[in-house]
């Protein structure tokens, strides 16, 4: 796995992109969640779901998984648009201009962090202990 840092900045920081850091692939972002052993900002809420009685537990897991996938899908779509915008920006501005990053650098770092958290939250949800499946899918 390629290290997601450039000149001392991680891919979650705007200066990473400002200083010319490579655009992380989605697989690299997902892999970094596992390498970092990051559980996501919803880890406490996700672990609380495991303590719910059935069928509320299964319903809560399914609802949260659906919401997390929808959020991740939306973030990935926006990330791809940001990547295109960053590539255009870099073509028009081959050298780092001044001592301040542009909006696209901030957008890239924010989208990276949203995706990183999305993968981490799904990882934590998938790590919940298995319970007996609900026969009626509720």
C-alpha cells in the first residue's frame, strides 16, 4: 500500500494536495482505515446497537448500513468530481501558487475524510458480533 502522506501531510489535510500529493484511490483510502485500525466517528453508536434486543438490533443494523452506504456512495461521487477539478486546477497552475491552498485542496481533504470515516463506520458495523438472523427480515 502506498503511504498517503506528502511532505509530512496526510491525504486528509489540504496542504497534501496543495503541495502536489497524489490523489488516493478509493482502495487506498479503505486500506488505510484497516492499517490505522480506525473505527469511525460513529463507533460508540454502532457498538450500542449490539446491545439492543432482537428484532430492534437487526432493524437498527440494516437501517444504519443502508444510510452509511448511501452516504458513502454520495461522498464517492463528489470525490470523483473533486478529483477532476483538482486535475484541471493542477494543469492550469503547475506550481504551488503562494502560501495558501485553494478551495479545491480543502474540498479534496474533506471528501477524503468523509470517505475514510464512511469506510471506518462500515468496518465497525461489520465487526459487530453475529446474532441469530431474523427469519422474517425485519
